[in-house]
């Protein structure tokens, strides 16, 4: 709006100008994205976890924490894939509580107890993860000296004792606590953290119920209740749950709306964290080399698209109560039908002809593997590759997961968390075709 020099504007003109300025400012505010957002594109480009500790790892973990920062941690105590889900849930809780997660190492109690703990950042690309989700991540070895012999006292919440409804309720004690020299005094979480009604026991807690314990109001109201507290086992100290470091015993059984939520496409823990937990470049390189040799790909040719399979037998045989194992597990002919479905979908939807098929399985029967070979499929022979000897005992499990995730399509075992994650990765990372084979009785996967 312009005014003629020397001529005073009218009152109507001034009001119109002020109204225009106000509406322009209001429009900008309305169109500006809210600051409360999980928009990964607005995150900083550089993430340095060292900004959230005092310096190098210390003998006592508290000596390395900043007073202006709040933290959150938990520990795994299951198989590696389940611990990956647990740590994904931990990081998602860190997002919604606005805390810095402290992630432990993976322990090998389900692989080989003699294998050393494995650092999170050596399998998952932490800088890429931080960039994607918009927060810094700490790891326990960055906070406390792994060689420290000082036993630290810490008060934590036990979720396990509340949601599992076992005959003798008790906290879920992780072997990581011994490794980290932590002496925990556990306080039982209130009953309202359960995902469903207490009369319907699904053994899951709610993300936001647990998150509320990281804020003053819910925390103080909870501590006014007569909650069960367990003194720490070594020092016999009874401590309230720490507020500076919010901690829980096991975060595997946690969901937002439905149990076993990582199986569902809307899963917030998967969408906001899990899908961004990508492999390190070094692990990708090692896995690709193994897969190429299994498929006999010439050095001069690129890695071809392939179908990855994960068939879990092993401990699943314990669930085969009504039928013999050979009738309980899906036969290879049923698995081959699912592979054909995936191949056809890739051809029609994406124009990809994935003729190579790589099997991963814990099956030990040589005859079963001979039948796999007869189908024209292949697998990575880790013994012939000397994988454990060269890289360590963890690597066959890691490489199986990476090879599964890099398939153009995937066929897995329903009910296996390893198959669940492989299916999610293939769908999200590669827009791939996936199927999960149902088992448990003859004809279970008929469709």
C-alpha cells in the first residue's frame, strides 16, 4: 500500500493497512510447521553424542552425565532380534519423552556365551539413525568405562513384574547389569501401564503410560501409591526410580495400540525408529560378498535381485504338540509356492525377474538342505566361508539378517520376530514383495 507524499492517510486507510499486516502475520504462523513434530527433514545435519556427556567414559556413570540433560535406558535379555526390537522401543520412548537414550551392547547368550558383547554402532549406522529421527544416541560404553569395577546404585521401574502376571512376580534382570556393574533397586510400575484391561492379560505395556512416568505429575502420583520396591541385590539399597536416568527392566513387550505391534504396518516404533535402523556400510559390504558367492555371481557383474527366505524350525518344534514335526512345519513345497507368488508379484508390479533364491534357516537336517538344493535354491555356507573364524561368532546371525533384508522379495515364518523384521525391511527399504508362511498343522498355509 502506497501513500502520496505530503498527504495524510485517512483513518480507514490506516485500519486497512493494519488489518493487512495482522492477517499476513497470522497466515505465516498458521502455515508454519509446528515445533512439536517428528519431521525428520528439519533435524540438524550433525549429531555428536559427546555433547551429552561430560567427557570420556568415567568409572561411575553419574560422573559423566550432564545436569541439563535427561536420559532413558533399558537392557535386553532375549535373543538378538528381540533385543533389536527392545532397543527400537527404547529409542521410540526417548523420542516421546524428549530424553537421550543410552543403549547397551548386545549380549550373546542366545548365540554363544563365549562371544563378547557386540556394540550397537558396529551393526547399525548410528549417525544415519540419529539424522533420520532427529535425536542424539548414547551408548553405555560412551558413558561408563567398560573396564570399571565400580558398582553403581540405580533406581528403575520394573515393567515385567506388572504385565507378565506370573505366579511369583519379579523384575526381569538382564545379564547386562552385571557387565555394566549396575546394582538396581526395582519399583513395580502401576497397574495402569498395561496396554489392555487387567482382566485381559496380553503381557504388554503402553508406550504412553510408560512415557508418563518420565514427567513430574505422573511420576509423583505413582510414587504416592504403595508400589512394591525391591532393594538392590548387592548393596541392599531401596531407591525410588531415578528421574535423571529414566530406566525400565525390559521394553520388549510394549506397544501403542495392539500387541506384537512390530508386525503391523502402522507400528509407531517401526515407523519412527525401526525403519531407520540401517546396517553399517561395512556390514553391508560383508553380507553382499557372502550373498554373491552363494549365488556364484561373477566379479564383473552386479548383485542380481533375489528372493530371501527365513525358515525357523529349532525351538519352534516345542509348539508342535498335536502333530509330528514333519506335519507341523510347512513342507518345502508350500514354501516354494510362496516363493512363486513373490516372484510373480515382482514381475507384474515392478518388472523384476528374481530367479535367485537364498535360504536362511536354523534347520539341521542334511536331507532337508538337500531338498532345498534340489529346488535350485542356495544358501551361505558359513563353515566353508570361515565366517566365524574371520569375523567372529556374531556374524552369521548378522549376515543372515542383512541378506534377508536385501532381498527384492522375502518369504518368512509367521510368528518369528526375525521374519517379521526381514519382512518390514524388504517392504520399507525396497518396496519388495513379502509373504509369511503359516504353520502348526497340516495345510495351515492353504489359501
